[in-house]
C-alpha cells in the first residue's frame, strides 16, 4: 500500500505523513529530505547549487547518514533544495531510491507513506491513495515562522512569506515534475484545520480509498 502526500511547503505534509505511517504501520519517506541533502552538500562544500554538474555529482554520491543532518531543516537548505530540484538529471538520480523505497519498504513494512511534490504524479502514480495537502500562503508562512522560532531561529513573518512564495513559484513553474495535484488526488486544504483535524480528514479519505 502506497500513500502519496504532495503539496507546497509548510502545508503540514510532513506531520500528517508521519502520523499516517504510524497509524497504518507503514514506512515513511520524506522525499524533500533527499533534495535538501543534495543542496546542503553543495552549500557545505562552498559550491553553487545552480551548477548542474556539481548538483548531479552530489545527488549520485548521497549516503544515508547525510539524510539525518539537523541542518537539513534550515531555510537556506530549503532554498538550495528547490534550485537543485528543478534539474531533470538530479531528479532522475533520486528517482530510483524513492521507487525502491516504495517497492520494498524498510523493516519489512507492507507499504509506505511518501511525502513530497511529485509523488502522486511521477514517483508513484500507482499509489492507492493520493492527497494534495495545501493551505493559504499566509497560514503556511505563519506555521513556518512559528516552527523556526520554536527551534530558536530568527524568523520575520514577512521574510518567511516572501521566501516561501519564491520557492513555491520555482517548484510550480519548473518544467520537470512541477508541483501539481495529481488528477486523482484528494485536495485537503488545512488552512482552517489543526493537526488532529487534518489527520482525521486524511484518514477518512484513505479509508474510503482502501476500504
Ligand atoms: O518538502 P521540503 O520543503 O523538505 O522540500 C524541499 C524542496 O525539495 C522543495 O522546495 C522542492 O523543490 C524539492 N522537492 C521536490 N520533489 C519532492 C520533494 C521535494 O522537488 N518530491
């Protein structure tokens, strides 16, 4: 069983995906972490994330340990991630890993919940359940600001909103695997929902699909 959860940044995909994975006893993959790890690797090496040859080399040489670096969550890493994510060869290099995870989830799990931007459209178009989780720009920017502040980072709402819109535009307008809801995805707007309500709504949709 594969559950695909796509949507723009800070819409609540990650929290929801983790909770659904726990509920259904499935493996969870945060596919954004792969793009973030590539971006971070370049930043750490003092390299330009816009350099496609270097980005591709970084993607091909990713190691599992690089997927748990706390700096993955930083805003600068997110920006670098969205730059490398617009490159077809980089996406191709990361595709096999994601498909293998879906086909053979770790720890003998019977399936996976994968969150990202193109899971329902490109990585796992065959997924049994697809959700496109979204929320208004303002709500997402507020949530992201609070998350950053909670981690002790300085976050100015107006700046977070501007950066987020810039990243969403890059993700939506790129020519390869742009951020778009799959035709058969259920669109879940979480603007007026808290985490529990979003989980309950997602559960209902998935149970209908698989039931
Ligand atoms: O979801 P997260 O904010 O961690 O993703 C970081 C960036 O990685 C996104 O802005 C997007 O550019 C890219 N990404 C992608 N496809 C995915 C997951 C993430 O292009 N499936």
